[in-house]
């Protein structure tokens, strides 16, 4: 048939092949046929159309196979399973949302209660004015830590049974009351120990419950990054608490410091009222006691390195004030500003790194930076050295805490998450309980440089021991029965 005799709108329409062979699973842009009269050009145009249809059919055939391949491909150790296409920023499953309203509200409440708590970095100075020495200061902090440790099993059981919100709200009320009681302390008597015991209980409830709440809220595929971002709300007050404390003490006294802490604790309590529980659904596994849950074999290496990290870092928190007062090198505000500033910037800019390369691959450089920071403090003779040491310690803390937290959440049973994180947060109280008196004795016998050098040795030895002990585990999640070693 001569197409020149057809209407204009039908003249360039391609021929339809019989049997539905012309059908294409996906519409394509067909190249137009050339004008009539050139048979060779018409054949070339139809060939291009046929090639486009064949290409679309091949793509449609390969798509299900690719999907099946992604579903059965095992994940890399230490990383969440993710398909190549899902790693693109424009993919809908690539970046689950972190900054939700519950997350931001929990972070704000944690920020304010941490700010109230970190104002007490200056408490050793007040105790020294009352006549306490380094050993007694360490013992007073150890009393608080021991109380917090004793409260952790109960806090963990209540969180898993009744929810996180009731613990957060009760702990907030107790925190406001305890901060007010510091105004009644005027001597080193029994009443001081009563107040410190109450502060330990409040700290145990808030620290454990707020971090468990955050672990419930963040998506599993971005768990370490989410905990790192949430941890900014607890790390930033370390700097602000030191700076704000310096400012208050330069213009007023310790009574004003305690009054400001009451205000921050009350604001945190007000923000915790709208919080709701986001607990994971219960599985079919039988319920276990607190001590059985935390004695899971895969969790033991994490408890060990967490304790080493906590004991060394809390010794710095406890004795830096007296170090500055005795040596007149730097200031508490300078150190903790560098400390928290470096940690916050690391988490905001590179919080995605641990899940990209694997948590344990990012953990060991972080522990090495902490060790280097302690070495610099041991030889510090200028304010600049104190600032650089603070930056290195902050960078190490910036990754160490969220990575260890994420590994604990990953390896524990979902219904025992409250118990596991209660013990993990209690490790910092264990660190104060053991590290406070121990490093206080080192200071008394050999001085501050030897104490900081001892911290570096303990951290290095603990890192090596953890690397050997934990090499069987790659961070696989709890599978309903046990953690399968790598």
C-alpha cells in the first residue's frame, strides 16, 4: 500500500506486528519514520523502533531477577543490608528520616537535663572550699556512682515492663528536688552524702531512660548515626556546662550555680511531659531476668571496653577542675569547649561513617585518639596543649559512645533493650566508682602527669584486649535465639 495516499496523521504510523509482538512493557520514545519515497530510510526507522522495544523488554525481564538477587545477597559484617540502588540519595528507601518530632523532643529534654548535670563539673571546687581532698572528692563521686549502679536493675526492669515515659517523668521530678537540695549543703557532713545518693538515683533514671527512648525512635538502618546525633544533646552540655559554670562563678557563687541547675532541670521535666513510649513489640522468647539478659555472651566484650572507656574518661571529668586549680594551666571551660566542640562537629559531619565502613572499623581509631589525648594531658605545660588534648579526647568520645551504644542495641534482644542500655549507661558510674578513688590515689602518690599517663596505658591495654576478645563477633543482630558469631 502506498502511504502517500493515506491521511497525513496515518502516513508515518509504523506497522503493527501480528500476535501482540508490538506490545512493550514500558512506553518508549519511538524515533519518527522518514518521509515516504525512501524505502531504505523507512526500513532503518522501523529497525530503530524494534530495537527500542527489544531493549525495553530486556529491562523488564531483568528487573525481577535483580530484585531477587538483592533480597538473598548477604550483608557485609558490621553494616546494614542495603541494595546498591537504595544507597542513592534520591531513592525512597535510602535515608529513613531521623529528625522526627519525638526524636527532637527527647533530644531537647536530654539536652536540658544534661546541662543541669554538667554544671556539677565545678562541684569538686566547691567541695575543696569545704575542706575535701582529692581522695574524699573521688569517694563522694563514687557514692553517687554506686547508688546509680544499684538502681540500674530496677530501672531496666521498669523500662521494659512499664515503658520509658514513667521512668523519665519520675526521674525528672527527683532531679529537680535534688538540685534544690544542694543549696542546703554547707559542710562535709552526712547530709552531703544523702544529696549525692539522691542525685545518683535521678541520674540513673534519666540517663538510661532517655537513651533507651532514642534507641527506640531511630530507624535500625541508621541506628549508630541516630544515637550519635542524639548524643550531641548530651555532649554539647559538657562544653556549655563548663563555660556557663566559669561565667557564673566569676560573677556570683556556687549558690547561683545550683539555682541555674534547678531551672534547667525543671525545663527538662516540662519537655518530658508530652513524650510517648515507642517500645518494640514483644517477641515469643521467654522473659529473662535482668542479670541473665545482660550476661549474654556477645555483650560481655562490650561491657569490658565500655568500662575501660568510662573509667578513664570520667577520671578526667572528676579531676580536671583540681588539676587546673593546682597547675594554673588552661581552664575547665577551655578543655570542655574543645572536647564537646570536636565531638559535636564529628557527629554532625561524619555521623554516617560507622555504618558505611562498619562500626568496629571506626571504633579503634576513636579509642586511639582518646589514648593520644591522655598522653598530651600528661605532658601539658600550656593552655594550647590542654585545648588540643580536649579536641582529641572529644573526637574519640564522639565515635566511641554511639558505636558502643549501637552495638549493644544490635546484639541485645529487643524486649531486653531497656536492661541492656541500663547496664551500658551504668558503666560510666562503674567508671566513677572505680576510677575516682584509683586515679585519686595515683594523683596523691605521683601527681597529675602520672595519672594522665596511667589513663593512656589503661586505655591502650583495654583496646588491645577488646580487639582479641571480640574478634568472633561482627555486630550481627539478635536473631530470636542467639547471636551468631562471625
